[in-house]
């Protein structure tokens, strides 16, 4: 059949994210969560609502607005990001994403928020 992609099998699944936990102070926030398989963690955040578009093709990561913190190290199941230089007493919108070793991606949606002290 034309236009049919590869069949997804049990070893080819998206990472499952735990609910993110956020701890804040006046100019920083720590965002942490877990995944059920080793993955690259990503956090996108901004004072304006985050937007995302559709991916441009299979296994392509959709573009996301805002600032980002991306785990450039080894793939892991425990993700912890310290966001610094934030504005005090400000609401930030954020989402987290996880991408496994073959490019399967999952993310939190709808947007979540945190407020600095």
C-alpha cells in the first residue's frame, strides 16, 4: 500500500511521562519528571502561552515556541531541569517533552503553568 508507514510494534512506542513537578523561588524553577524508558528530556517555557505546530514528517519533532532547556547528555529516565534568570512574581507557561533513541516523542498537553515567588 502506498503512503502506509512502518507498522508500530511493542518495542517502538512513545515514552510515557510522569506528571511534572515544579519547585520555584523568585528567579528560578526546577522542573522534574520521569519517563518509562530512556529518553532526552526537553522543557519549553515562556511568559506567553507556548505554541506548537505539526511536525513536518515522520519522527520529526514539532517546533515549539518559547525558551528551551534540552538534555544533551545520555538518554535517561529521570529528568531534572533548573530554569534560571526568571522574573520574580511571574506566571510562566511550560510543557515538557521526551524523545527516545529512535525519535518517538511525547509531551505534556494542555499547557501547564508555574509562578515564581
